C-alpha cells in the first residue's frame, strides 16, 4: 500500500502560523499551570483555616473540661462540709 503525502511548501506563512500556534499553546499551558497553583493555594488555605478552627475547638473543650473538674471539686468539698456539719450536729 502506497501512502501519498502532501508536501506543503515551507514558506513564511506556515512558519508564522506555527509560531503563533506554539505561542498560543505555551500561553494556554501557563494559564493552566497558574490555575492549578491557585487551586492548590486555595486548598492549602482552607486546610490551614480548618486546622485553626479545630485547634480552637480543642482548646475550648479542654477549658470546659477543666472548668467542670474545678466545679466538681468545689461541689465535693461543700458536700463534705455539709456531711461533717450534719454528722456533728446529730
């Protein structure tokens, strides 16, 4: 089977078109790379923000747990005082 090739004369119009196509392709690649970087930066920023929110929640939980322990200890002491007071009165 014989293939026929069309030989296009190499002239300045073809070279110009080829350069324009190459420039367009390079511009498109740069734009896609920039979009990719922006998307990655947005994802990282979101992750950092979520981590900060989680740290704040963890801190709040620890604070509430410490406050609860402190109140339970105070209640225990008061209950002991009441028990002692009632025990000695009777």
